[in-house]
């Protein structure tokens, strides 16, 4: 009983000297993390709204907002460590040493970061453009610090490392005002190709969203065993590419529907 009575003051002293102060620090760190997260999110919304109001390009604003969010979270982490008595100067030295080690181990990540800066500065594409690069075709949703987000035509979201994207050939379908569709129409032997071509041009010009300048092109591509092959090349804005493609194919089917069916022909010569 005497031993227990002697230990009680010691336990009480430990609680008062170590556990209770640590609990208060932990509680303060949790509160700071929650409040800091709310403040960072709010600051991101304010910066994004301000840049949108000033007409700043979404590509640059998204990239700057991501960088600002990472920077503020690092500052928040330093503040939380300061609650536990870790000085910022010591933390900076540790962070610098860790940065060198991480940089050597994650050189690819740093390459993605550098490539992201080049993508924003050189601007081979921007948010909202339709591109094809690194084996992926779709609409650009975001250029992040390390990866670019693309939504494909079948509504699949793909994340591509900026360095892989920047080092590959980039096809941008949205830069020019119009792009060309390349379709074909096979005619049978004996069908007047010029007459069919004129009918196709007249019908294609009536399709909604088909560009009138340059206008649709229809002419003879080649002569083959089945007859005459026409190329059909309307122009349209990339936003209407799918719709114009479907409507043009429908027009080709309607114009050539009542004509003889193309079939390969060959002539055999037999010696007597």
C-alpha cells in the first residue's frame, strides 16, 4: 500500500508534466490542420475566382492553383511541427536534405514537374483542347503539377505524366478553326462518277455545321476492280466532328443507295 501511495504522486507528475501538455499540443495540431485545410481550400477558390474574373486562361490558373495549394500545405505542415517544438530552421535543413534524396530517387517525378512548366509556358495545348498524344486521344481537363488529365471519347479519364506527354508528338485538333474528314464512296462500273460527286457536294453543303469555306471536296480517288472510288472530304469545327461524320456517312448512303451495287469484275482471256 505504501508503494502504491508513493507511486501516485509520480504518475500524477508525469501526467501534468508530459501527457497533458502533449495532449494539448496534439489537440492544437488537429485543430490547426482542420482550420488550415479549410483556409487553403478557401484561398484556392478565391484565387481561382479572381483569375477567372480577370479572364486568365484556365490552363495557367489551374496550374498556379495546384502549385499554391502544395506550397500552403507545406507551410501548414511546418506550423504544425512548430507546435511540437520542431524549429522551422531545423525543419528546413531536414527538408532540404530530404529533397535532395527524394530528387535523386524520384528524378522522373521532377522531370514531370519541369515538363508541366514547359507545357504551361510553351502552350502546345490548353485546357479544353482535343489532342492526341502518348497514345491517348481526348479532351484536356487539367494540366497538373506532375500529370495531365484527359477524358477520352468513351468517357474514360486518363492521367498522363507530363514528361511523357511533352516528349511525344502532340496533335492538337482544336487550334485551327476547321478540320477535314476523310471518307470514301465506292461506285460500281458504269456509274457516272461526276454526277454522283456533284450530288454529294450539294447534299453535304446542307449538313448542319459543315464549313462552307473551305467547302466539301468530292472527286475520284482511284479506279479499282469494283469500279470508281470517290474521296469525300467535308470540313468542320472539331466540336462538331462526330455529328458531321455521321451525317456525311448517311448522305453517302442515301445518294449511292439506288445505284448498282459495286462488285469486283475481272476479264479472262483464253487462248484458242
